[in-house]
């Protein structure tokens, strides 16, 4: 196993323990509202601290971009961390959430770990070395078109500027596939594409920590990840489309007519 991935795994497992410890007594967890429909709890913060401590102990000079504590340090190496992806699910006791940790080197994704502590599913990838779920090698699904496809997505529940465009895509996607799923943890949604559990995924208005690890899982599992126009700028736009080459292309064709200038950028 890649030694850097191993450190990230240790950090993700430690954070997973924090998530499970609080999950048994959710009624006592202290929650604050960051903005409308955006919550942070002491669980998010403690899990993030545990991850940062683990990574700092081994890589003291690396920069960090973490959801709750923001950007720290600078340089070629940056860890991108979501300590609890799916906070709304978690706080309701809805069993779908994850820990997401990625390493970018000069902007390029190098390592990824997404951990689902409830199912004990650990997704890992290193650039050029493939992606795994626990010890099994991952490969995206081989479906040749949207016909019969199961597609993951996320609803725009915070920033609603693009709601009409999204609903147009949603309608066309519903009419063209076997069904859509909105599980509620973007990092896991992407891991499911890498594992072939869904055929594709798209979501608007994400943040880098939601998708950094999941994007590498997919490309290392033989899939494609782009922005809504099919370009590579998804770290800038934070809008994503993913799938195997054919499903991804079909999704882009379906999404294209709904793009405003702002979304095409
Ligand atoms: C959220 C989840 C959700 C997605 C949101 C994210 P959080 O992350 O990934 O699936 O739809 O856009 O913000 O806030 O639970 O870490
Ligand atoms: Ca998130
Ligand atoms: Ca989060």
C-alpha cells in the first residue's frame, strides 16, 4: 500500500471513531447554524482536529484545506479534508455519511481516502495505482448508455441560484434513466460511481472537500470526471459530472441545453 495513503487511512479511521462515538447519543450533540441549511456540530470539529493532528504529525510542512478550519499553510502539497460529509444525514441519524481526505500536489490529485464508518467501507486510491474498496480493486460500471442507468445526484438545498437549471436537468435525467438517487454524502456518491454501484453522478455548487477524494477514486477506477461543460476546471466551478466515458458523454449532452452562461463558465 502506498505509504502516504496509509497515513490518510489512519487519519480517516481515527475520524470515523469520533463519528461513531457521538452517533449513539445524537440528542446531546451541540449544533450551530453556519448559514441557511448549513450546520456544523462539535462532531465535525473534533473529527477534523483528529485528522489534522494525524497528518501534521507525519507531514508538518504540508498545507491543509479543511471544511471547518479553512486553509492553513501553503506550498506544493495540500490536504483537502471533509471530516464529516453528510452532516445533515448524520444529525438526523440517517445512516449515510463519510470521512473524505485527499492530497493534491501542485494542484494534481495524488491520494484519496473516503471512509464509511457504519459499513466499514474504506475506499482508497493513489494516482496511477488504481482504486480499491477495502482490498478489492474498483472499476466503474460498463453500461454503454443512460438506458437502464442508476444515477446519483445532490439537490441544491443551500444556494438556489441555479434551481431552475438543475430541475431541467433532473427532469431529463429522470426521463432518460432507470432512476436517480440522492443519498446525501457527495464523497460517498462519487465512491459509488468508482465502485460501479451507480453509473454516474452530477451535482452543482459543491466544495473542493466534498469531491477531491471521490474524483480521484473515479479516475483511478477508469471513469471520467469533468465540469458541466466537459472541461477539467471542476475545482474552479465546483460543479461535477462523472461516469464511465459513454455514460458521462450522454450526461453532458443531456445537461448542456440547461446551462446558463454562469454554469457554462
Ligand atoms: C454536503 C453533502 C451533500 C451535498 C452538499 C454537501 P456536508 O456536505 O456532500 O451530499 O449535496 O452539497 O455540502 O455539508 O454534509 O459536509
Ligand atoms: Ca461535504
Ligand atoms: Ca462536512
